[in-house]
């Protein structure tokens, strides 16, 4: 453990460092060039930019819930680059692929008659769910866990709904014991999370469903991350449409579904769910729209289709098994190094307990290693996505140890 | 001209046809397959779906404001498939490309110091503009032209803002003479369109700017379509940031910018514009967010960059010149065939006057030819995008004539 003296010094140093102004690139003031460049020159510039980006293959991305898409997804994405389900009549093939993705993922998640649509991602799906709930109920309070994804608070601000945070239990999930005290007349929606962004844990969705029995409050589950993980772990909690009260669910093929961005799905039990948010576009091939975006890049639909068909349940199970093996490997290594897991991981997200995780995060970032931090429990957050190998994990643990024990 | 008798018969027939239930595909009820398929089998299915979609190269898409992206855009899109500006710290190269696109397009559109961001498309940009205006002003009325894109009404419903339609003049653009009568205390934003979806025309943005002088009302221009057309036509109206009152503007690289979906830009004169809509994501590399979507597929940023650098102003000018030549060709042919243009086209959008454009539209659609309709003026709407050739136009005009003169 670092001494108090060292800690003070390093924090002072970190504070100086963190507030030091970074050198800014000189501002360009040129207008668009009159003449175009030959593609070789454009390509050279693209390669320069790409070399400055970080890539999943580099082994230094530990804080993202996206990953390198499946090869079959990338190929499908390219084939359907023009597809735009915002003008659905032109794309009956893509439209049928969307239906098949919704069928496959919906049945995976406990639906008897899957209904849903593909969207740009989890944020759009969560926003639509809250908007629908507002229109459907005419009410405006949203009960959500403290750890809900930031898209919910953004949606509440946009929609002029009131976000009311339900406290977490000591297990870092929504405390279902206190929930009944929050149920009142003006509640438009209850939100729970399956695969919490910061911890990978799962709210007690089954219990929440029981608490909501006898009410008509819509119940939305954000399984953007967990939707493609929980069905494939060994002892999954109940979290899906098998729970009768569940109204709608977000699940993202572009996270653990091995699809490409943009790829989110909103599933809903009942078509009437979207009735209140219909838009009318008289000049398009499809007159009624239920999404936020207008032009909808639908290459992600083909990519999700291709990943799902290429992998099947057994493929996803194998990916999740590998991720969970690596997660346990990380926990074991980190424990030996002095940073025990703050809780037993349910999915492939780990929070390591340590002093000053923000400082460690910052030092790692400066070294080109991208983790993130968790607020509750406080710690260094690592997402063990399919692109993260054991070698990457070993290197990460060594680096964390180095950062903590050898301040600059 | 068709006789009244024929018209009656055809309308009756059309009504029968239009209300006839279509055969539905048998509902799949299978769950996700246990085993994945070899890629050859997945590819065979993808090809089947693709063969049922319509493609810009087929020569039958006349109603879309998207087009086949520039080759250089497609290549760049593939190179940056992983990029996600929702987690900006991982993608400094893509982030700098975004800045350069904003610089290039901003200066093209009259900005001295371009500010803006790339988004999923025009709808997200328009939604952000209205949300910003609501937060910035604390007011909630939006004055918009009758022909404003449907995203504005959708945004108003989401944001609980009141959309107030300003009547059009006899020239099918916002009637600036009546605008002053609508200006009152509770106006959060005035919207005008440069490249109206249904007509391609341009609202009198210069005049509106003058009318708004002395007020502090934000003024948003939707140039999703016109932003990459108007700067390149021979006698463009004033419509851009050169007009001092203009606050923000939407422009879509994935329309006439020859980029890929998702590719929209929101430009704003002042950074404080977005202050009210900041979201906070503690666990990401970038803590402050100003977009609707969370994970932001940013392959479209690279595609826009690549198209802009490959084409330069001269490239866009040449594309627009070809589109305008084809537009005039269409007008001439259609006039001879008995369907004169309802107005002289300003951009590459044409509305052909005819009886029963809805019927003609429907018959063309059934024949696999995709135009659309316009409400004001009433007519058949054709967007002469870069993928539309003279041969396509000639075939279209023949088909329209056939549909009108030879009812089934």
C-alpha cells in the first residue's frame, strides 16, 4: 500500500497535471479546397488519422462496451451500406432482415411473439421507451436506479420528465425493498438495468416485476449490454420478457452482439406501445415512423443479422464463456497484485478496489491504456470484451501495479 | 388529358387496389438457432435480401434525397468502422477529421470560425437545435414553415414545444410578410429551410434574418439537402451564416455531400449554443456530451472527410451542374409529355403537375419505380440525385405517360 505521504504527493502532482493546459493544435482557417485530391493522397491522410485512433486489436481498450465486430458482420455491413429503413419501401429485403433479427433476439429474451425495431443504439431505444411511456400514460415521473445509463437522464431532460433515483442496495443494484415507497400516481415508467454500465450487474428485475403487479406502470429494462451476455452465462438471473410485467427492453447488437455500429434494438410486448409516438412522412415510401432518426443507416441491421446467423446461440455462448474465463483470470491476477474485485462479477465487467482510482485511471490513460472508473462501488472499471486477451490482461495488471507503486 | 369517365374508373380501381390486403409472409416463430451457419450460407441469404432491396444503381429511385456515396467515402467508411465519437478519447484521429469536416463545410456556408459537430443525420441535428433553443431561451414556441421537414414536428412533440406553422406564399416558400405577426414573447426559435424536402426551394432566409434583427430569437436553418447544393448553383440565394442573425444550421453529408449514412452536421455560430444540453458520462473518455445518440457510429465522419477532400468545391460544382442539367432535361421532357413543372426548379427537385399524383405515384411504385408526391404544390415529386441518369429520366417520363394514358 502506498504511504499517506506518497499519496499526498501524488495527488498534488496529479492535480497539477490534470489542470495543466494541453497544447492545442493550430486552428485551421482554410475554406474547403477548390480542387479535389487524388485518392492516394486522401488515403494517406486517412491512414494518418487512423494511426492516431486506438483500435480494439491494439490490446489497450479496457473501458469500452463495444468490440471488434464479427467478420461476417463487417462483410454484411459493406453489402448494405445504402440501406435506409427510414425509407422502408425501398428496402424490403433489409426490412425482412430486421424482422428476423427482432424474432431471433426477441425469442432469445423470452418473447412469445417478438415485436420491435432496430435503431441507432441503446440511447435511441431508451429515449423512445420513455417517450412512449409518457404518451401512453400521460404521466411524467421516471423511477430509475442511481446507476442507470446517462441516456435516461438525458431523455428525461429532453422529454421534460422527472427522473427520480431509487437508491441502490449494498449489492450495488436497485434496492427493491424501497421501491414500493416511490410508487405513486404520476409514475410514467419504471426502469431497471440488466448489465449495469459501471458494474455489469443486474437489477432484481424479477422482484421489481412482482412489485409492479396490479399496477399499469410501464416497466422498461435496459439490457443494452446484458442482452447478449446474460442468456449465455451459467446461472443467469431472471431478467427478460418471461417476467409478465416487463413492457419493453433495449438490447444492443453493437455491444456484445458482435454487430457493427449503429445497431440497437427496442423490443416491446405490445404494438400499441409505440402508438403515441408515430410520425408522419407524406413523401416517403413508408408513411408512419416510430424512430428518432429520419434517415436510418441500416447497414447495422445486416451486420446484426449476419453475426447472429454466423454465431448462433452456441457461438455467443462460447464468446461469453471466454470473456468470463478472462474475467476470472483478471480478478485472480488483480487480487494477487493487491486490487481485489469490489464484488463477484456477474458478467464480464470488473471493478477493482484501490485507493484513488481516478488517479490510476488518469495515469493509465496517459500511458495509452484505456480503462474507466466506477462510482459505486468506487474503483477502476474494466470491461473484458471479446477483444481483450489474457496477455492484455496480464499487461494491464502489471501496469496498474507499476502506476500505484512507482509514482513519477 | 384523361376523360372524366376514365378518371372515375381508374380511381375506383385504385381505391380497390390500395385497400386490398397484401399477402403476409408467414410469421417465423423459431428461436435463435443453436448452431451458427458457415459464412457461405449466411452470404447466400444476405444476397437474397439484397436482391429484394432497390439500389441507386438500378435507376428506379427518384424519391430519395440519399444517393450512391462517392467511392472514396465508401473506402473511408470501411477503414473507420470501429470509430465511435461517443467515446472520443479513443479516437483522436477521427475527432480531428470531424473538426476538419466542420471547418470545411462551415467555411463553405459562410462561417468565419466554424463550430459544430457531426451527428447521425438531419433529424438529430434539428432536434438538438430545438432542444438547445428551448434551454437557451426558456421559451417553447417554434415558428416553422408549413413545409418544414417532419423531424421538426417530431422534435416539438418530444420536447413539449409548440409548433406554429407560418403560411407559405404563392411561391411555396415561407411568407415572410406574415412572419412579424407571429413574433411574440414566447418564441424559442424560428426555423427556415434551404432546400425544402418536397420542392427543393429555399425560404427567404435573408429577409427572415432582417425581420429578426433586434430580437434575440435563435434562428435555425435546415439545409440538410441544400447545404451541398446551393453553394454550387449559378445564382444562389443568400441562405448561410453570412446572414448575421442565423444561429445554427443543419447540413447532411449523407445527402448531396456524397458521404455515407450516418452523416449529418449541426453548425452553430456560438459554443454557448449547446451549453444547456450537456450530458455527463463519468465512465467514458470524454465526460461531456452534446449529442442525442450515445455510441456514435463515426464511419460517416471519415466518409464525409474523404468525399470532401476527394471532390473539393470543383467536384461538388460539377456534380450539381450535372444534376441541374438533368433536372432541366426532365422538365423539358415532362412538359412535352403533358406534365409541366409546378415551378421553376431552384435545385434538383422537381414537382410535376398532373391530375391524381397519388394514383400515379402508386402505379409507378407497383411497377417498381419510386417517385414521391408533394402536397404544396400538389404533384409528383422527383429528386434528380447524382445516381439518376438521362436514360433513367427518359424511361421515367415514358412510364408516367403510360400510367396516365393506359389505365390497367
